[in-house]
């Protein structure tokens, strides 16, 4: 568990450190998880932005 910012909560929360990429189709209101990465900057020295590049 780590403290990280949550876009859903709009605040810092305790989380497991996953960065994900989701596609949402507004026409049929379905979404698909495209990719996910474990966010652990103490180990890999990557920011959340580094994971999506």
C-alpha cells in the first residue's frame, strides 16, 4: 500500500499503485482496459508519465 493521488477521489488515498489505460466508447457506453502497469517509483525510478510513454 502506498499513498497516491486518485483522480476519482480528487485527493491522496492509500492505494496499490496501478496505472491503467482505459478506452471508453460513448456510443455504447462500454469500456476496455487497454494496459496497466505497477507503479513503484522507489524500485524502477519511473513516474506515472514514464509508464505511458
